[in-house]
C-alpha cells in the first residue's frame, strides 16, 4: 500500500520536513494532538519525490535545513499549489529569509522554540483554510 492510499482515508496530512531525528521525535509527539496523519520526510527532495497525490493539509519545513535551497523549494510548492499550506520553522531565523518566504506565499515563518500551543494553532489554521495539492477543499 502506498502513502497516498494508506493516509487518504484519514484526511489531509501534516508533512514534516526535518532531518534531525531528535526534532522529528519532538514534533511527532506535539503533532499527535492533531486529528491528521503525520508524514515525515528527511529532506525537501524526498518530500517532492514522495508526496505526489497525498492530500496535504500543512507542510512544516525546517528553514535551517532548506538553507539556500529555500526559494527554489517554495517556488516548486507554488507550482503545485502548496505554498499557502507551508509553515517554515527555523532555529536561527533570518529576517531577510522570512520576508522572502512570505513574499513567495508561505503561510508563516516561525522562529523556534515557540510555545507548543502557538505552533499547533498555526498548523490548525493552515489546515482549516483547505489548501491542498488539488486546490482548495470544499467546506
């Protein structure tokens, strides 16, 4: 069974792009409070290669990991209709990077650590907007 088939019955997924296993574990525990499947990807490349056809509610991407590839990644998400479903998180936020990401259409750029409730609220907000690879979901 592929990821698309396996998770489509549970609604839109939260896709986490994070290469640090410890951070992945922490995010997994936090995101367990959501009523959405959580899919983990070790890189932007693996997400782009493996997420085709998955109903995506939110993409949580590590801005530190994306580094200089961030603009190209966000542009690719825009082409797929997903930039508005993306939250960039960064341990070392850079104002210029944040402004550029927001100008390219990401939903938010958050410096971490932040209170868990803030991050969960932002993710829920993005999911409720209904942006997915197939366009806005009917409400």
